[in-house]
DNA sequence: TTACAAATGAGAATGATTAGCATTAGCAAC
DNA sequence: GTTGCTAATGCTAATCATTCTCATTTGTAA
C-alpha cells in the first residue's frame, strides 16, 4: 500500500487511475503488460479507466523511472516494473513466454564496441527470439 | 545489372518495381532505408511506384532473404541489404548515424544464455542507442 | 501474339498510439 | 470541512505506419 508514497516521490500526483495501474504491476501476476493488457485487466476488476489514460499513465511512469518500456518484435509496446537491475529478454516465438537474463560479459562488450567506434552508450535493447524446448512450450493457439 | 538474376534465383518474377527497389539498395548510397525512404527516393528519380508496392516488395525481399528488416527505437522499420554476415547496430540518438558491429563473444553468450534456460535461439536483435562523441556528431535539427 | 496468373496502384481499412477539449478530481489555502 | 485552481481524466477524433481490396496492368510461358 505504499504506492501512494512511490507516486509522490516520483513527483506524480496521487490519483485513482495511477494507483490502480501501479498496483497492477506490483501485484506481480504478470511482469510484462501492454497498454491494452492493463486496460483490459482494470476493466475486468471493475475499475473504470479510459484507454487514453492508461497510455498516458504508462508513459509518465516510464519517464519517472517506475516502469521500463520494451518493444518486442511486432507492434505493441510492453511495460514492466523497474526494479533497478537491468536485464535482457528471451521471447518464445511459439507461446510468448518471456524470460529475463543478465550477462555481465555481454554488457561489457557492448560498451567496448561502442567506445571503440566513438559512441557513448546511452541505452541498449537486446531481445532474443527463440523457441521453448518442449515440453516447456505450450504452443499458443 | 545482375539484379534480374538475383530476383529469379530468389524465386521472384522480375518486375519494374522490384528491379528499382533492389538497385536502390545495391547502389549503396544508404545502407539503411525505411519504406518511406525508398518510396521518396524512387519518386525523386522519376520512377513511379506506389507506396503499397514498396511495402510489398520490401517484405517479399525480406522473406526471400535479400534484405534484413530492423526495428530501431521508434516507429518505422528499416531495411538493409543482406550480405550474409550478421551484425548488430549502434544508433546515434542525436544525429541518427548508424554503425554496424559484430562481436563473436556477444553472439556466443547469447546462445549460451538461451540454452541454459531451455530455448533454441531463432533470431535476436541488439541495438545500442548512444551519442556520437563530438565532433563526429552532426546534431540533427 | 495470346492468355492467364501474378503484380501493381490507389485508396480504403486497420491497429496502436496520441491529441484536443470539455469535465472532474487532487490538494493547498482559507 | 469549503473553495478554487490546476492538473488529470475520459471521450472521441486524429495520426502514422502498415496492410488489404480490387480493378487494371504486366511478365512470361506456350
């Protein structure tokens, strides 16, 4: 229930929609949610927020550093709670399962590659698209 | 002028729009082009192709393995000639400059990370967003 | 040259995301 | 507690990249 405090310290006014969205991510049932996902889930739990508001809130949360935004292959963006430690993602092309991982060597070599070419790394995104090895994979549809 | 042969061996009928698009990429003036870019350039050189056709052709070329498609941060996709050797990209957030690089260690560690978690890598995308170190960077706008 | 399937072009349709604007709700000062 | 003001919300319409539809045109093989 300290969502209120989180919002305040992020410099955001504490409003109903923002609290709802934040709680949803903190509930931890799904780490990776698209705007549409959030919208649906809130409606399902009887909370009446507009889709436009969901988009706005998600983006504000990203600016504020509460959430991180990802662009997995395809169209829609996906958000997840920012818990400090950076990590990359493996996405199953079959069932959509997302697994996170961190590899210090990869991080290091990236910085090196950039530096060698006259760039100062600001950010990076690494997505591995793969197939779950059966039987882990529940082929979707 | 062997674009014709390339199309044939890719199993594609040799048509005007396809030849034009392929030549454009082979001319090598810009390695990374969006559909819009291609469309504009063709119009500029007096070749009258429809935007829808450009999209179709680019996607067919991707299927055929002639081009590779990338999703740099933001909206539109970007295509580049597939010249066999895989590589990743560094994109300057300021001026848009794109540099390519390949790091065997990174590739290896990715495969390893995936395998350890029960995935068979199908594909991956790694984009480093950075800032050119001055004075290389011609700050855009 | 003919004939037919495949390709093209123009514009409508789609899907995700954002903008505009009237209405409502936090919140600080009475 | 009220009051009042600004920021936030919720619609809906707009945008932007991309895809679809379908009538027309173009390769190509016979």
